[in-house]
């Protein structure tokens, strides 16, 4: 079975974790299109690792820009492991606006998106991004964790 996933952070092309989507051992993935969230959400960078988070606060922030991938069941399961779904991020279906090829017509595509739902309210006061790049002008490059285990200080610094 195939699924559509919207990525907005380190999984995008030319970003530090894109290799997760291209690793054939994780399953199948194919780039479909660029897109934007139909609903505005706050996209922030937080923790000592400068991780991008899409906070589940509909109507706040921007229509976030990202990429849509078609993935198989195995890839989706591996992405769930990477995102620690459902303990850390929560994966839900949402509408993504895409420009229909060769036209100016906007169509909606249902995609899985990973949100941070349980977060400290003060995170909403951080600078909000419309589009993420680890090398962006924000000066907060993504930092790989030495250990793949979530460290409790990192987790506790953002969750409610």
C-alpha cells in the first residue's frame, strides 16, 4: 500500500535526514511535489539539537512549505520510528495545497504529517518559519544526536 507524506524539516531534499527517505533498506519513497499546508501552523526550531517542529496549533503561523513523498508501508513504519510516533510526534492526515502541473490551479492532497501536539505554550513565542532549511538565515543548523535515543532533557524542554 502507498501513502503520501508531507515533510517540512530535515527530511526534505538537501537536508540532514533526507537519507532516511532515499535508503532502500527503509522501503520505497518517491518525490511527488512541493506543497504547502492548507492550514497555517507554527514551524519552529527548538532544543539543543536545533530540531524543526511543526506545532499543532492550527491557524497560527504560516502555510508551511514542504515536500510530498509517496512511500510504502515499510518506509512509513521507519519514519514512525525516526519521529518516535506516537510518543513524541503524532502523525495525522491533513490537506496540502499543490499547484497542478502546467497550470495555476491549486489542488488539495491528503498527506500524513508529523506534528508536535504536546508542547509547552512558550514555544509559540519562538520565531516562526514558513520554510525550513538547516542552513537558513536563522543561524540554527540541525545537530545530529550522538545517540539515536531521545534524551530526556531534550524531550522535557519542549513537551507539556
